[in-house]
């Protein structure tokens, strides 16, 4: 007897649900969504089409070399399902593995139709930015019950130039922002499981996701405890909710931490280890720099608009807290949490940021717009309340009162948009110039490497994204971002240890002074808006070079050697014990804020090579030297010319003046300072030098001190002098 299989209840339910979904989609008013999408596409194309630099940046350029780093890993994931920087070697050089997965997966499909990986990344950024605009609109709808206000908020997101810049940058900003907003929306609706999944994905999009996760967990715990009507620490319902919220984060974040541990021995990605700076638990100064450098220059918050929009955002936050209580806390606290997380990790300047640093916080822009828009709505309703309750009885006075309120509100609403045209012009021009800079130097140098160096050559680079993507050579990231073994290492020491054949870096006295290399190629840009330098050089290394080291006691300063002076004392800092008369102990040498003793071997300005040791310090150095009473004392110092700073000079406790150490074309610098005879009262003088580091530096350093008097003084007094010999006399050795 034949039998027929009846549809299951689930199958029947699914059949009923599908027409229901289609019916709902058919009744959606798509015009607001289309408007926001159109605005976002227009703003994206405004950046892509800008040719202020002479060329546009459609789908073949990035405004930051870090975008190329993402493409290296995205390409690796698409081709091998691995995070390889160099072929076959796992690395953790990305702070957003999820972005590499998304771009790589999309490109593995779209690439079959001829779409390049850069175009894929930029199109994904635009699509995600549109989604962020839509989600902003929906959140404002839910909070305000005002559809038109939601559309305005979504449009504001599309019109914000910093956000539009990030959308076509090739970076993970849009992905992180979408996950951030999605988590806020789900939390507002009480969908804890979905929120937990979004938290977990957020960890893989940006490491700051851990702070957001912490805010979410703390909010859930606080809500549970607040609503408890009996004394009970925890119950099964609490456990289920916390597991639903924290489980995905612990699972996905734990998996990423395990991967990192397998690569670099820590749970953190290389980027965190290479760039992290200890800022203290409450870095108020750095937080102030973040506010001044970033928030104060956002279009809706800049200039005179800052206090107005800030006030509106505060009003919006207070209203959300009063009406949604715990469900609204993440929306209010996330801008603070992200600001704190960024300020905790590395030092920032208070000047206006470029995209290199803006990208860390651009994801928060939609949250600020939500708070601002809700705040303006509450202010408007408060004004309407005043019209009804506080307007004068006299009709004429009432009209004046209402007109005044309207003017105040209109001015407040218009202020955030005043800077918008100028910011659009400035940032779209920056996008064009940034992209050209990166393409001319980073991409251009990588292509030169690909065309001109042997296939088995090993490359060392500081800008390591385009270099690996286009250079097609085994590449060491000397900054450590993509080479964990290089983290915390001096680049040249690491290069010598690994026998790097070609070192690619921006022109600096540090690399120009390298004993084993010569410049074989360079690329220079006239206008630089994003790079670490104007000129990038290729240094070809020859480790078989015979290096002739000149005696390290010779000043090797042309101007100093031309003066009629006689050396009467030497302080050999760091390795003075080799010559007792020059030692630190022989001169009562002491440091304040003593650091490490380091050895360096570098080319000097007189085409010689010196190997010398030095001490580093953060405060001051003091020592006693020979002198001639009443006679001019000339002090000369060998120093690391990359860490110069200013010295406050004291003689026998009296301040002599400031000594600004001279710049130098090579690593070892030598400069001199004259101390008038009025400060010299005996045959020995206590010298003290307090260091004032250059901006962004923290230490001073000393390799060697020479103490001199004028030649006639030495002849007249018969004081013992030190014959340094001819600067050409040298001893050779092979490195």
C-alpha cells in the first residue's frame, strides 16, 4: 500500500512565513533607504573622483599603506585560507582579521568576474557605509518615533566627510562601525544572544571591541542587580543571560588570542605589541589630546559648533538614559569607552589628526550623530513647551518671544553645518594627495623592487603593505607589525642579524649612517600629506665590506678641528673603563634617570666609521673636568644626532645657558659649547647638563665629551694636553 509523506509542521510554517516576509518587504517605504544610499554613493564618488593631486583615486589606490597590509592578508586568505604575510609563514600583523576574511571571501567570488581586490575593498566599504546609514536611521526611529528625524540622521552620516573618507579607505572602519551600531540596536531591543554574537565579531574587527564588550557585560550585571527585589548574588537566569552575551566573545576572542600566541607568544596581535605605549590607567593628558585632535575637528563639532553640538549630545544622552535606562547605557557610554581605549594604547597629539589616526575613532561618528539628533529633538520640544507655558500674554510680545526661540534653535541647528563645505573640500583633497603619495612612493618603490632586485633577495621595510603586495619578495617588517621577531628591535641590528639584502626606508641620518649599505635608488615627493617622510631610499647591503674604524676619541667635527684649541680632558661615557684616565669614575660622573648602555657603529660626517658606546638618560648628567681659572672652557659632545634635544648648561652650579644640539647628516653628531671664563673659578669645574628632549622623545644620550681651552691659554699655562693624533689614523677590521 502506497504511503504519502505529509509536510512537517516546520515546513508548513516556513511556507506561511515566506509570503509574510515578501508582503512586509512590499509594504516598506523604500524612499528613505534609497535617499541615504544615494547620498553615500555620491559622497564616496566625490572622494574617488577628486583629482586635486593631478590624478583621481578610483579603484586602484589607497590613502594609507595600512590598506595594502589588509590586502596582503585578504589575498592570502582568498588563496590559501591562511593569514600569511610572507608565503607559508603565519603572522598576526592585522588588528582586524574579520576584515581580511570579508574582503578575501568577497574577492574570491568577485575576482572571477575581473574585479580587483582594491575595488572589492572599496565597494564593500561603500555598501557597509550605506548599511550604517540605514541602521542609524532605524535607531533614531526607534528612539524618537520620528521617521523624518531618522532619515535626517542617516543622511548626516552619509554627509560627514571623515566618515565618507573612511568608507573608501580600504580599512576596517565601516565593518567595525556596522557591528558597533548593530550591537547597540540589538541591545536596545533586548536581544541578548544576537548582541553577544555581535560583540564576538567586534573583537575580530577591532581590538577596542573588548572595551565595548566590557561595557555591555557591566550593563547587564548592573541591570540584573538593580531589578533584584531580594538578596541573591546570582541565579540560573543570570547565568544564562551572561553566557549568551559573553560566550561568543570568549569563544571568538579566545580563538584569535590562541592564534596570536602561536605566532608571537602573546595573546595580542603584532600591531598592539609594536605600537602600544604605557600611558597610565587614567591618561587625562592624552584623552585631552584625543578630544582636541579628533573630536574638535569633526565637521558637526568643529569651531563654534562644538559647545552647541556637545550640549545637544549630552541632552540626547540624558533623555535616552531616562527613558530607556539600562538598554540605552551602551549607546551613551560607547563613545567614552572607545576614546578611553584609544588614549590608553598610544600617545596622540592635540593638533588636527590626519587619517592615520582618525581611523581609530571614525566608527564612533554615527553614535555621536544619534545623540546629537535626539538632543536637538528634545531641545525643540522644550522650546515648544516654553511657548505654551512661558509666552507673554500680550500677542505682540508672544510673537517676539516665539520668533526669538525659533532664531536660537535655527542658529543652533545650522552651526554644525557651517564647516561642512570647507571640510569636504579639505578632506577630499587630502584623500587625493594621500592616495597619490602612497602610490608614488610605497607602491612605486615596491614595483621597482619587483623589477630590479633578485627573486631571492630579502627586503626590510618600514612601510610594509605595498612593499609585500607588489614587491613579491620575502619581506621583513622592520617596525614589527608583520614580523613578530622584529618587535622592539633596532632596525639595523635586526637587518644585520638576518642578513637583509635591501633595506627600504625614508631618508634619515640613522639609515644613511649604516656601515654596510649604500643608496641605490630613491623616490621623492614634493608635497607630502600622509607619509612618514618626503623621500624613500633603497639601501643595498654588503656584509663583506671592510670597515675602517677611526679612533673613537677623535671628535671628527670639521669646524671644531679648525679652531685653535687644545684638549685637556676627555670623558668616555659608557666604555671609559677601557682607558682609566677617561673613565666615568675618574670624573665623578653621575646620571639622573639613567637608562641603558648601548653600542653603535656608524658612518660619520667626515666619511669615517666609529664604534662607540653610550649611556641614555632622562634627566641630567654631571661630571667634574679639568679647567683653567678664568679661561674660556670649550666642551664638545658626541651624541646620537637622531635624539638631539636641548641641554641646559651649568658650571659649578651656575646656569650658563641653553645649548641646542646641531642637526647632522649622519648618526654621530658632534657639537661644541663655549663656557665663558667668568664661570670657571678653579683648576676643576663641575659641569651639569639637563636634557630637554625634542617633541615626541624622552631621552638624552652621550658617547664622548672633550674638554678644551684655547691654544694660547694652554701654551701660557703649560697645562697637560691630550694629543688625539691625526684624524686619518685608523685601525681596520672586517665585519
